């Protein structure tokens, strides 16, 4: 008779076959009842609704939303394909959000479907799917399939989207506008539908976002066809922006737009920079003094169980994995040692910055070394492969308990140089610190350690203005993460800017 372990192994083998190609979402019927119940019981599957399950893992904590948000869009695509076959599509507004690299899972996704029942289907963690009945499908040329989702092409979505979307989502509108090289597809839809009012709104949007030549083409062509076009600017005056090259990757445009839109809010919240310290040695000495406090809180925020005694042991060099098995196997000690090594390297970067080095350029060059030092002990102990130190992630990552989903891994290679360019170009140290921290986490370039790395970036940027090294305390973890979510999901940087400013003021004493 097979042992319990052998039975679980057999069920896992069946699941592995289904997961080929990166699948995370399955019909319950794709597994036998015995395999399915065993995998559910052991935490390798999670039920979404009757007939549907998603991949999970025993390490997922009770109430952990990560497996669900990691599977959200795949579930929507597979569920709709199964129920509606090809007779469904997402709204033009949701299509524009996806084109603009807005990756947060919505609380409710509206699916337009020929067989829709005007019914809200409750899903996990307060999310839902609403199937809105339609009498006919849009023209085939208006739709495309992206990652299994049937969405409107950009031109069709712009014509069909409500005008309230324009002013509610100025960042997404600017990203989309910057992505358009030619308006012939847009004009064809405007002309064939007689959309003179929408033509005026779109022309004003193109003009507002630095694409005057395309705005002129829309207005002139519509008027030549006999339509009266009046440009209507639906955006706030403060949203005036510079021209962006249409060849710029969408993630880069998005980052540039968010930075520009948020920097004034940060400036309004942040204390004035003291200026570069006159005594570099004294400043660096103050960083050494705060190391233990910083390490304890930064590691604790990430879920490591570290004590001041462990921090002191590692800092004094008493951690000896070569001769002590407990040290080699202790996950918390490995993390503490890695943090110590990275901290020393970050301090070298700070030393360069406080004598006038360009903070963005310094961080851009040195941050890979911080990451390698942080995880070298885990490689040495054999817990992760040496290849993990190679660089940026090459797979999707998801944030525990957050609806925000970081950009596709393919976008990271464009996003990171753009981040350090923004840091170099920004004249205000406080803006560098707040937006540098937030955007590092927004991109989430590494498989692990992004929170610690973001706080290192923040402190190097703070040093560029003479602010003190600032610790984010574990007691403030919920407020800290909620503020980051507000920025990443709702584009509201105010709570995070105020949070960091308060911590900086505390650090100044």
C-alpha cells in the first residue's frame, strides 16, 4: 500500500503536468476527485468557485491573497473562454488600462458577452466578475487577444471609451497617446462613425500630451470630410506635460508620467533638504550607529525573525557557517549576514554621494552589488543557486496581500535604466528618496529582496540631500504597505510621501 507521502507525490505529479507552460488556473474536472481533494487539503490548490481551482502552495498563509492575484487575469481569460467561447471581450476602459501597463487587479472586471446574464459572480478576496449581456460582437478588426484576454485595440478603445475615463486616468491616457505613431486607424473609426465630438476630445488630448501634429491631423481630416470639430480639453490645467517620443516603451512612458505627476505632491510634504554634510566622517559614523536598529526593522518587515543579539553576532563576525551547522541552516542568520554585507556596500555608495557624486548614477551602478551581497550567504549555504545572483528577474512576481501586480519581467530591462535616469535628472533629494523607493518596489526587478533594496535606494537618495539615514519601523509595517499600495494601485503618492517625511523628521531628532 502506498504511503501518504507517495500518494501526495502522485497527486503533485498530476498537477505538474497541468502546470506546464506556466498555467495556474484549472477546471476542477482536469484532476480526479482524489487528486484534487488531496492537493486542496495540503495547500497546493485553492478553490476559486465551484468547478475552478488555482495553484497555491503550503507556504501560503491563511488569508494570503498572493495565489489569487497571481492567477486573476488568467482565471478571467480561461473562465470566459469556457463559458462564452469567443463571444466575449473586456470593456474599452479596461482595455486602455491594460495597454497602459496598469497591472493592478480591479475589484470588479466587467466582461461584455453575447451569453452574458447581467450577473455579478463573486470571486476571492472581494473581487468579482460582471457578465454584461451584449447583442452583437464588435468588428473583428477592433479586437485583439493579449495573454488570453480579448481586449480592444488602442484606436478602437479610444473611440469607444467614455470621456470620464480621460480625466479620471490622465496617466494612462498619456501613456496610450505616447504609444501612437499614426492616427490613420483612429481616424477611420472616427470618420465611419461620425464621431465629431469624440474627435474634438481626442485632438485636445493629443495636443495636451505633446502630440500637436497628430491633433492637427485629426481636426483637419474630420473637417475636410465635412464634420464640425471643436476641441474640448478634458484635463486639469496642471496636467500640462512635455513631449514624449512615441518609440519609448510603455513602461518607461508610464514611469516618466507618474514621476512628473507626483513630484509636486512629494515636495509639498517633505522637509527642506539640509544640504550635503560638511563632515563626511561624522555622517558615515552616524550610519554605523544606526545599523543594528535599521537591520532589525528592515529584516523584520520582510518576515524574518531576527533579534538584536543575532544582529550583533553577525556584525561582530561571530556568524560562522563553515564550522557551525546551526549558522549554515539558520534562514534568519543568512538573511542577517546578507543584510550586513549589503549595508557595508551601500555605505560606500553613500560616501560617494555625500561628496557630490550623482546619486542616481551611483545607485544605478552599485545596486546590483548590493543585491549580490544580500543573497551571497544563501548561495554559499546551498539554499539558492548561484544563478540567482545573475541579475534581474526572468519570471513574474507577486506581492503578498496586494492587488498590485508588478510589470511583466520583460519590461524590467527597460524600466530600471529609466528609473536611474529619473533619479539623476531630479533636482530635489526628497523627491528622489520618495519616488525612488516607491518606483523600485513598483518595478520589483529582483526575485526577492526588493523591499530591502528599495529602502537602501531611499537612504542613498536621502544622503544626497544631507538627510539622516532613516529607518522604517516594523511597527509601522501596515501603514507603510498601505501607503505603497495607494501609490501603486490608485496613483496617490501623498500618503507615502507623508509617511517617509514623518520618519525623516523623527530620524533628525
